[in-house]
């Protein structure tokens, strides 16, 4: 058994234990993760759109890294036996992969109130890029210009049309309204435990540009590093 799958199985055992503890504590479907207001007016394009430009290993290979994250499997997880028992534990009658109460955190942009996802979002892709970076329709326009003319960076505010994710973005889903929340999932240096620790969680999903790549590509004009 690989280290990862061993960890996964231990996780599953813990879920079954957690069901007993949190049964009945699920909050109403309508209380759902929110992106900042700055995302208003932009549309979700789906992560197949990101793949074409952010899948180059020399530039951080973000798409490939995402595919290896738990986030990419978030819908699949809802089809597991563990998920079914979690759902039964909180009194759901629908299968979890069809229940708005679960999909709102396990799928990008899912609106529990209308029980639907944005049209370009495939449920099977789970928690995609835009769950954290926000709806990206406007970024695609900036990006197409830059792709053919890197010097245009001088006139483009690259961060203007995206959410810059931070700890609060994560906590929109990583919080105690998740039925498998474990208050002691992470151990801090001090020995204290916590349900979510940004530094450790980010380290597990990090997908930065390698040092110096953007400086070189944009001849020192890229505004952020
Ligand atoms: C046509 C190509 C293209 C597409 C499609 C595209 N991007 Fe980008 N993106 C770029 C370019 C070019 C930059 C500027 C930096 C660079 O050269 O990688 C960038 C920068 C970014 C940044 C970094 C901002 C920073 O902190 O510096 C993020 C985040 C990002 N894109 C996310 C996405 C996501 C998510 C998608 C899919 C919805 C996407 N991009 C689709 C080309 C693209
Ligand atoms: C839209 C909801 C959502 C957002 C936002 C989100 N996550 Fe997650 N995250 C999930 C779900 C759902 C899972 C479980 C996926 C699975 O195992 O199928 C998960 C799992 C994880 C895991 C693996 C489990 C663990 O705790 O070790 C890590 C690490 C993680 N997320 C880090 C982050 C970080 C860091 C951020 C913010 C930058 C973040 N997540 C933002 C929903 C989200
Ligand atoms: C508030 C957001 C949220 C909701 C609602 C939610 N989940 Fe999750 N789920 C997560 C996150 C985040 C994780 C990753 C574990 C972590 O770090 O807390 C996760 C992980 C899981 C896991 C993997 C076990 C684990 O502990 O990693 C299962 C199974 C699961 N969820 C089932 C469900 C089911 C079934 C529902 C609906 C009844 C549901 N979830 C609703 C956020 C949510
Ligand atoms: C769970 C949340 C989450 C998901 C999913 C996610 N990202 Fe990110 N991403 C982040 C965070 C947090 C950062 C770091 C932001 C910062 O501090 O600069 C980041 C940074 C980036 C950067 C800039 C790296 C740098 O060095 O500045 C790019 C490009 C990027 N992400 C693209 C993507 C693409 C493409 C996808 C999907 C294939 C994706 N991300 C999925 C949270 C996420």
C-alpha cells in the first residue's frame, strides 16, 4: 500500500467515527461558501480552459498538480461508501453526489438554493481552479492578449479580473459545517491541534510558478511574484 492510500484508508476509518459525532449537525443547504463581491459580473468557464495555458511543468504545471489534489476527486468522494454513511448520519435521503447539501462544497460554483452548477462547470471535476481563483471569463481575455504579446503586461492588471485566494477562501469550505470536520485534523508546531491550518494545507496543494520564471518571461515587468 502506498503512503497516500494508507493515509486515505485511515481517513476513511476516521470518517466513519466522525459520523457518530456530528450526526444531525449539518447546516441548511442555503448556507454556502461565498466568493468575495469582486467576483460579481464574471462567469465560470470551467477548468478545461485553464489546462491549455497552465499545464506547462516549466511554469509550475498547475493543471497537472490540481489533477493530483484531493480537490479533483471531490465528486468521486461523494460516491464512496464512507460518503453514503456520512449522508445517512445527517439524515439525507438522496445519494450524496446528488444532494445540494454536499455538492455546494464538493463542486465549483454549485448553488444549493437552485440545486445547479454554472453551465460550463462539469460536476465530475469536483473542486476546480475557479473554486479558489473565482470566475475567470475576464482573465481569458487578458491572457489571450499576453500569450501573443508578453510586453502587453505593462498595460494589463493581471490580478484585476480574478480572486486572489487566501486563507479565508479555504475556510469557506474548510469549516465546521462540513459533516466530516475534525477539530484535530492538523497539528501545529506548538503541539495544539486545529481543524484547518493554512500553511500546512497550502503546502499539500502548492502550485506556484518556479522562482524567476515570470521575471524572465516578462523581462522584469510582471507585477507580482
Ligand atoms: C490563453 C492562455 C490562458 C488561459 C486560457 C488561462 N490563463 Fe491564467 N494566465 C495566463 C497568463 C499568460 C498569465 C500571466 C502569467 C503567466 O505567463 O503565466 C496568467 C496568470 C494566471 C494567474 C496568476 C496571477 C498571479 O498571481 O500572478 C492565475 C491564478 C491564473 N492565470 C489562473 C487561471 C485559471 C484558473 C484559468 C482557467 C479558468 C486560466 N488562468 C486560464 C494565461 C492563461
Ligand atoms: C469549494 C470548497 C473548497 C475550497 C474553497 C477549498 N477546499 Fe480544500 N477541500 C474541499 C473538499 C470538498 C475536499 C475533500 C476532497 C476529497 O477528499 O474528495 C478538500 C480537501 C482538501 C485537502 C485534503 C484534505 C486535507 O485537509 O489534508 C487539502 C490539503 C485542502 N483541501 C486544502 C485547501 C486549501 C489550502 C484551500 C484554500 C487555498 C482549499 N482547500 C479550499 C473543498 C474546498
Ligand atoms: C462546508 C463544506 C462541506 C460540506 C457542506 C460537505 N463537505 Fe465533505 N468535505 C469538505 C472538506 C473541506 C473536506 C476535506 C476534509 C477537511 O479538511 O475538512 C471534505 C471531505 C469529505 C470526505 C472525505 C473524508 C475526509 O475526512 O477527508 C467525505 C467522505 C465527505 N466530505 C462527505 C461529505 C458528504 C456526504 C456531505 C453532505 C452530507 C459533505 N461532505 C458536505 C467540505 C464539505
Ligand atoms: C483550493 C484552492 C485552489 C485551487 C483549486 C487552485 N488554486 Fe491556484 N492558487 C491558490 C492559492 C491559495 C494560490 C496562491 C495565491 C498567492 O498567495 O499568490 C494559488 C496560486 C496560483 C497561481 C500563481 C502562482 C504564483 O506563483 O503566484 C496560478 C497560476 C494558479 N494558482 C493557477 C491555478 C490553476 C490553473 C488551477 C486549476 C488547474 C488552480 N490554480 C487551482 C488556490 C487554488
